[in-house]
């Protein structure tokens, strides 16, 4: 089995865009959004029943347990990046951190490894414990980080504030993936959905119709579900460019 999530992972094809000028006052707001989106996602994981871990997620080929295992790796990345300072000038910001890449093929070795790692935990409680342990640490590190600190990750340099702001997209999309087949689960917070939508619109260079909710804009825009006939008509020319896969 393999996962094909349209967010996170190795950059397959760099698409450089100009750095967006973001006032310094927005940095703290970005860190707060990170904390809000991460807390909501961690709460959603905590509320999973034992049966939920074996249900499919919104990442093709991945069960919910596989996605949570991926989130453990994500949390580790946050911890590593926040303690990897750099003296170099920033090369990306919160939006240009993400690249538009080709849709995943399922051939990425890491995507295939994640389900095996998840299965190795055996009972859900052990994976849940590890996720809560590392996830709590990542959340504390984000709160303690200096937003102006320059950090290095994936051969790029950006401020810690921009890095954490970029991860609002990661957490929000994966929150939607987590609950894709759990209709009674709590959805991502409205403000993080709105922030992720705005970021996706800037990255893709297009605005979704006002008739699209923030959730639908993210799901359709990233290819997590196909647009309805009415949505496709509302998208117009932009429909031919979807999905906008982030990497």
C-alpha cells in the first residue's frame, strides 16, 4: 500500500515565486494559527476510536493509522527545523515554501514505508502515545520559538514564523484527510480553513469562486475530491489546472 497525499513530501519540481512581503506583526498571528490548527488536529486524533484507526483516510492507499504515523514524522520535522538555525538570507516564505508538483504516483519509497511503520506499532494505543508525545513537544517548541529566527529545512531558509505559518496548510489538509471517512468527527477550525484557502489561492495564482466554502476549495483545489458539474462550471478555466498538488 502507498499513500498519495497532495501535501508534504519531497519537492519533485520547484516552482519559484516571488517572496510575499508580510508585515512583522503577522508573524505572531501565523504562529498562533499553527498552534490552533495543530491542537485541533491532535484533538481529532485523540478522539479516534480503536475501529477508526483501520478506516481509510483521505490519502489514497493510507489508513487512518498510516496518516497518523506520517504526522509523527511531520512533528519530528518541526522539532528538527526549529533547532536548525541559519545565518543565510531567507529563500522562501510561508507560501513559497510550498511548490506545485506533479500528482503523486505512489512510487515514493517513503510513502510505501509509512504503512509498514504504522503497522509495526501493533495496537493503536502505542501509535497514539507516540503521536501525543512528539506532537506535544512540537506544539511547545512552536510556542517557544522566536518567529524572527531564520531556520533551514529542505535546502531552504525561512523565518521560524513563516515556517510555522506554512504548516497551517499541512495540518489543515491532513485534518481533512483524517476525518474524510469519519462523518461525525470535528472539522478543522474555521480560521485555519480560511487561512489555508487563502494560501492555496496565492500559491496557485487563482481565486476560487465565492460559492465555494473554504473546505470545498481545499478539497477540490488539491484534488481530494472531484468537483461537481456546478463547481466545475463555476471554476471556469481554473478547472483545467486542478489539482494543485503541494510538495
